[in-house]
């Protein structure tokens, strides 16, 4: 199936959807403008990633299809002590809870449609206006026009949230329905928040997903953003996480790319303000015949900014995994630092792996470096473990744990680290079991 060049959705249908959700006029305009721009925009280019035959824009059902009530019983929520929780299944928000003291301080946690109605001016200023623009590509225009669920988190000036905000988002693939999800996280000046999100799929219908997270970190704010992505094998996905950092702001990304279908992940941090700092830590596992591409970019715009990228991935069976690490220091970003490490471990001679470091340096007074490798499991390590009575598959998993451990150790949130470790173990075991079939 080839990529659609024209969206089979009329402006009238988009406007009807917007009206049904009581969206403000600016959102309706944004949707219809993006729809009209779609034909003239290009697909984004990712080095060494060929996704041109993927049906990422072949929308199937743009309608208000409510998820079935019995799906809620199939949702597993591993809640820990949290400052707030939001749960969404398909296009339905099933739970929103926020600590009363935080709500009294002005913290906002709600679904995206409620946010448009109650906090319209705040959303209008930042929604696809700062971290990413609707007309950046066909995939962003598709998202802007057809977004059908999402969340809004706002942390006011000076508020420090000690416990994490947890989010659980489930694609409803018990029916034909696009999963076009949007998160806007706005951290005001001097604030701090830990946000943990989980993506999963219920059902096995072939669907597409277009997921976007915008993080705007104002001066001196600190965002800890952790995610475990576990979308289903019949889901073809474009996943974009975009950060916009102002003066002395910091964001720590900790991403577990554990989805099972074909997926392109686009992670980007724009260090706009002087002294801004981004740490991007990504672990990925590809199994079966999955094709997975991950591009992580940090762009140093401000002076004395720091951007570090650490990506480790594992490939089993006939899967493909491509890591692009892009560190860019623009002219004028003096005193900045850009470092990256991209490593891929292959467990099968039928798999394909690529670690592609890219440095784009337009300033002299800077520091920049990279490391990259693609290789197989260390035979000496395997021999050592197996000589002590450990079976081959367990030995492989132990070696992989060590390989991924350097990235996991960089994840500051204990709950996120534990959850990601458990997910990695489960995916490795499933991959090894399938390899025997």
C-alpha cells in the first residue's frame, strides 16, 4: 500500500468533528488549514530510513467512535504513588485524578478537549506553535487536521511536583480507528515535574498511529520525561516528541522504544535559551520482522547549551533497527557542547542494524563528539556465562541487560526505570520464544 498523497477527509467532516467537541474557532481554523496544506507538504526525511511504502497517512476512520466499555476491564494500570493520573482508551478519557494541593496551586491535568474549552488562550499560544508547527511536514499536518485525543499538563511558575504524573494511553484496535494523540506539556518558569507515560494497544485490527508530544520548558524549569512505548504489531506508527527549552531550562528524556509494529520515532530537543540542557536516553528492541527507525536530535541554538544523546538498541530475528543521532550547533551558540553515543547489538545474522551519528557544527568555540557501533553478542561473555551452567537464552539476556544497563542507569525516576526493565525482559523473552517457532 502506497502513502496517500491526498487525505480522503473533507473540510466539512473536519469542521463537524471540531464542532462536536466544542472546539474554539482557532482550533477549527488550525485543523482546516493543515488539511488544505497537506497536499503541498513533503514527508520528513530521515537518513537511512525508508518508510515510503508505509500507510502512515492512509486515514481509515475519522469519526467519534467511542471505545467499548468492556475494554476498560482489559486495561492494566500499574499505578504507584503519583501526584496525578490520566487514563485514555482510544478516544475516550476514562480517568483523571490530580492531587488537591497541586490543583489549588494552579496545576492543570486534563484531556485535550476539556483544555481547549477551559484554557483556550493558553493552548492557543503553544499548541503546535512553539515546539513544532503544523506545516512542518505531511505527517505534522495530518496530525493537526485529524487529532482525536490527547492530554494537557500545565505546571505553574515556581511549582515543584515531587511525585510523578502518570499517563496511560491505549490505542483501541478492537475496531478500525486512527490513533492520533497529542500531549502538550507546559512547564512554567522555575517549575519542575516528572511525567511518566505509557502507550499500549488493545486488539489486533490493523490501524495507524500518529502520536505527538510537545514539551515547552520555560526559564529555569526542569522536566523529567519518561516513556514506555508498547504499541501492537498491527500498528504502523509515526511518533514525535518535541522539546522547546528556554534559558537555563532542562529536560531529561528516558524513552523505551518497545513497540512491535513498524515505527518511525522522531525525538527532538531545541535548546533555544542560553544555558539550556537536554539529556536524551533511548533504549530500543526490535523483534520479528519489525522495522524500527529512531532519530534523536538535539539542536544547540543558545550559548552555553548542552545536549547529550545516548541510544542503545537490540535486534532479534529478522528485524531492522536504525539509530540516527543528530547533534547540531548553530552559528552563535558559542560555548556549547554536543555529545552522542549510538550502539546496536544484533542477535541474529538475519537482522539489520545501523547506528548513524551526524554532527552539524557551524560554530568554532564548542565541544562535540560521537561514538557508534553495530555488533554481535560478545562470544567470550557468552562462553563465560554458559560455562557456569547458564543456558544460552538466559546468558543472552544477561549480556543484553549489561549492554542496555548504561542507558537505564541514566533514568532518574526509579519507577520508570523498574517498569522499563520489566518491559525489556518481557520483550526479549517473547522474541526468543518466537524465534523457535
